[in-house]
C-alpha cells in the first residue's frame, strides 16, 4: 500500500493510508543511510507492517527532520519573549534556501501599549513579498488547505496556542514563559503531522536552532529576497554588499531596505 508517515517515535513509524499502521523500516534504509521522515510518501507492506520504499521527496529538512513541506508558518512573538528579528531573518533565509514558502505570523500584540513599530515591520515584510498575518486574523485559516505546513518559531512564541485557536480539537499542550530565561519552555517533544483545516501541520521542536552553516555566503545573499531587486545596479556583478564600494544595497539601507535586515545579513555572512 501507499501511505504518508505522520509520526515518528524512535524506530516506529505511523503510516496513514486507509487507517493508521505502526511500521518499522527495512534494514536496507539503514545500510543506505536513509531515514524515513515525517511527511514521506512511502510504499509499505500492510500485513508485515514494514516500509519498503520511500518515494522521491520534494524537499526535506534535517532539523527538524521532516519531508515534503509546502510552507512554513513562522510564529513571531512581539513580547514575552520579546521580538527577535535576528531569528525571524535567519528562519526566512533558511526556509527560502530549502524551497519552502515562508509565511509570517506575529503574536501577542495585545501585550504592547504601542504597536506602531510592529505595524511598520509588518508592512516592510509584506512590501518585499511575504505573507504577513497577526494571530487574530481570520484570513489565516485559509492558508492551510491542501498544504503541509511546518510551524516554526522560538519557544514561548505561541505556536501551540495558535494551533489550538485555529482548531480546538488539537488540544496541544502549552506552557508558561520562564521569567528567568525570558523565553518559553519546550512543549513539543516529537514531530507529528496533525490534520488542520483540510491540510496538515507539524508543530516541530528544534526549528529555532537551525543553522546557516550548510549555506555558502552567496547562498545567504541570494536568499535575502529584496536584495535581488537592486543588485544589478551594484558596480560589481558578484557584489556581496559588504566591504565593496559603489554598492546599491548599501545605498538603499533605511529608505528601501530595513536596517535590521542588512545588519542581520552581515552577521549571517560571518556566521555569528
């Protein structure tokens, strides 16, 4: 039979077909150093409950380990924990690099007395081409249909709370913010696909620890999408927008390019 892996716990794979099957994987996968992932479309023996074949993946992430993702919803807290544009830009860069569509959702705006700064930031990310929502936007429910969506963001940003609001049947565990650390405690212990609004979502642990180390400097540059609008006007064809003179990107800072985006870009180049 053909099915989709919707949960992995240790060496047990939950495969959904006409019903759920708890399967193991053939030994050949271990020999080939291939690990079945949540999201994989597989061929399996429904009698012996063994995965026989993993179909070709559209994409995959190593951390969190998940395959065939259509989009990533980046949940960004504006307070408790405080707004972290460094993490947002890092996630956007890595998600773009993996050919996954990023979508941004800001949460906890009700905790701010002045939201003008957040509105300015929201408008900037919309202007450069990203879909941007706030957690109370009713239109947010429209993005999940027929999609596999990874939910990303720092601990305590409200990922599980947001999913519970979108579908109260999920009943995902939420947790409080650590006052000492200023961030949330992990509530998601393993990866699983959950049905959500006619699609699938994955509330994934470990997404905020994704690394840029696998990306070259030019790949980091090319995945800052607004830079590509102006780079043809740089004096050098392969300008890195760093130490070069006559750089159009540097001329556009503040007016057309958000200064925090450029500052984070330089940090990423240096793998800080």
